C-alpha cells in the first residue's frame, strides 16, 4: 500500500453540523492497534460503532510489528505468584521516563499528577483489557514468562520478567504477532457488528457550537461522507512519522521516515489544531535503526534485531561507536549525536559489516534484519572479496544517496581504521567481553541477538571473531522513526484537553501525548491506554467535562464494577 491509494489531505477546518450520511453512537478514526480494540470495547458495551480507516486495509503499523504487548500485573503473572505492585511499577516508569525528576520517596515517584494518573490508568486497565479481548476471542494470547523488560537490570524494576504477552497464534519467534492480532481483531469486529469502512480518510471535525458532533471523511474516489456521533469520536490515527514537515519541525533530530505505516501523517495533529488542544511531547518518538536505502518504503520493517555475531557497526571513520545489540530505541540514538566541534552528525549513517559466517548462520527475514537469506531482496547489501574492495563499494553507495544525507561520505582514513577496528573486536569476541561497549551483557540483548551458529563453551553468544578472509558484506544504516509520541494531551479517561470545546472526543495510541520520552519500556507493540479506549462510551454515558462519573457508574461507563474492563 502507498500514499497514492488513499484520499489526499484537504483542509482541516471544522465543518458546521447540518445533515449526516451516517450516524452512530461512537465513531472510531483509525483501524490499527489502538482503533480496533477501541471499537470492540465500545461495541461490547452496546454502542453502535463506525470505524473509519483511511488505508484500503486495516492494521496500520501494528500489522508490521511483532506485537509484544507489555501488560503490568497481568493475570498469568498473578497466577504464577509474581508480584507487580503499582507502587513498584510507578517507580520503574518514573525512573525511565523522567530520570532527572525521579524521587522514590515521593507518592508520585517524582512524576506530575497528570503523568502519575496516566500511569495509573494504564496499570489498572491494560490487564483487564487483555483478558476481555481474550475472553471474547478477539485477541487470544500466550504469556512469555521469561522475556525480560528492556531495563530489567535496573533496581527499580521489581518485576523484571513476565509482563509480555503475544498473540497466541504467532510464530515461536513472535515476529508475525501483528498480522495475527490484526486478523483476529478484524474478524471479531466483523462478527460483532462494528461498521468498518476502509478507504475513508477523515479530514475534519463536524462541530455543533462548542460540541464535537462527528467527522467528515473522503474516499479515494473523492466522495465526501459525513459521519455523526451521538456520544463521541475517538481518534487512533497514529503519529506523524511520514509527514516530513511535522517531523522536521518537532523532532529536532535528522530522523528518517522509518517503519510506521505510510498513512501515519499526523492527521489528528492537524485536525485537532483548530479546536485549541494542549499539545505535549511533540519532540519525542520511538526510534529504530533502518536501512538507509529502504527508508520511506511501505514495506520497510525497522531493525528490531541486528543480526550476526561476527558483525559490527562502524562510523565514517571505520570505528565502532556503540553496542550493536542494544534495544532498537536506544540503539537509534547513536545516529543523532551532534558534534559541536565539526558542526555535523558524524554517525548519521553507520555501516554494518559482517563475514561469510554470519551470512551463512544469521540470515533471516524477521525483525528487519539486514543479513537476509538467498532469494530475498538483498538490494541493500554491499558484497566484496576484500575489505579494501568493500570500502570502495561503500563509498559508491553513499555517493548515490548524497542528496538524502547532505553529502555524507566515508572519511579518508576509513580503509586504514576498519582492519584495526575488526582486530580489536576480534580480541573482545575471543575473550567473551566487549571492553568498549559491553555488548551482550544484559538479558534483553540476548533476546534480540537473532540466530547465530552454536559454539560450545562460548561465554558471550553475541560475539564471534570476524574472518581474516573474505567475502565481506555491508549495509548502510541510519536512524528512523518507529512512530512519534506527541499529540493532544488527554486526561486518564482519554478525553482531549482543549480550551475551546467540550471534551466530546477522545484518542489513544500514538495519536496522543505519551510520557515515555527517551526510554522504551518494552517490545515493538503495546496494548495502549485500554482505559482511555473505552472511556465514556457505555450505554447512556454522557460526554461531559472532567469530573465525577454519573451516579452508579464507573469512570469507564460500565454498570457493574466486577466487569469494569
């Protein structure tokens, strides 16, 4: 799917309420990992639901993801006797999301009241939401009790394993979880009567005075469809990874489009702007290494796992600058280091180098790995018999992409330094300890290591000496956006905070502001803001300003507390 298969963007200026082509209780905009469960939760509460997706198919970015969903205090953890108290969870989240404000003695661990309330909503709702989806056959899962958190070594992580769930039908490697999840949730939406309309790009809100009354969408054929909502509109339209203007204006680093769905163009940022929302965290994104030569392609999958043991990443001078096996979000930060002395990004493009051993034993088409098996698309791979020949070919590849990188090229001493770098790495690999970057020394690095040749008595499975003889292989790697984190600020019930309209619309997923800032807590997908997804959409639940819920009803608009999921 490409951008050409969806309707072009039009003015986002709100339309005035008149007639309607379609009317429902709840309108959900976006049919990916946030929109699909949102529609299901609302439908199960008895609402008439219309889901509008601008792409020709459902799934969004999630369809390309492994879809590990990170669920604190989940039911399988409790069944195993693994304690995951909210107080401990909050300290872990605060330590990572706001390290300069972290205060373990504070009731909010140093977070603002808003940040702590959002963490509380996630903690309280993610587990019950996962169970309800599973019970209804919309997203059955299997528990991964041994998968560690990305920062499991931190003392604040009191439950370092067990928070990860994956779709039950996913491969053993879990790489296709997104496809499985989208298929199962889509089938449940059809089964349970959600009115799903693909190929409908929402362009603007429909307003009735200060109340959001619905949306206007256009189809790829140019037809305008007005859809009104009796109770509310929920936006789950993803971030702005593929909007060049927004990405350049807000992110502050030279991040490439990356692996989000090409339809993630910041639609809700533009649509909501006219209504006076409070934007937050617009300068942050989940990042991921990506092959330079495939950036912007609809089929691009980020490098969630950097393959190979006899493999290194080097900069323009032929030197290692980072641990190649770090989790993707942290690894991608390497590309954005600014050198104030030279006025450049010296690591804008790194070169992944590997030998025949890794080509033979680490090739894979999963998790965006660049070492691919025979018969796969290897157009990104540079091949050479010697390191000198490899250097020449790398220069040629970089020259072909000069207009995309500002003329980035290898330094004059690359060919001289690369053999020395390999010798130093080989010494570390032989001893099993990376003295420069501690490769392979945390649990999550072993999870993301990928397939390697088994070696008896090897202490560090992430490293093996690179061969003294060719052939050698290389690929150009840069930093891409997995998806952005910024958008309108919401309350814990998912209602957008504005200065000019009643909060009769909500949003979830990457379309809203998230306080996870620089660090990533866990895997490629998460069950996001389940409480927000279902807020105020129950039978007779009015859309009102933040405050106490109606008498006899929980914040989620559900009649019975024991079913408040």
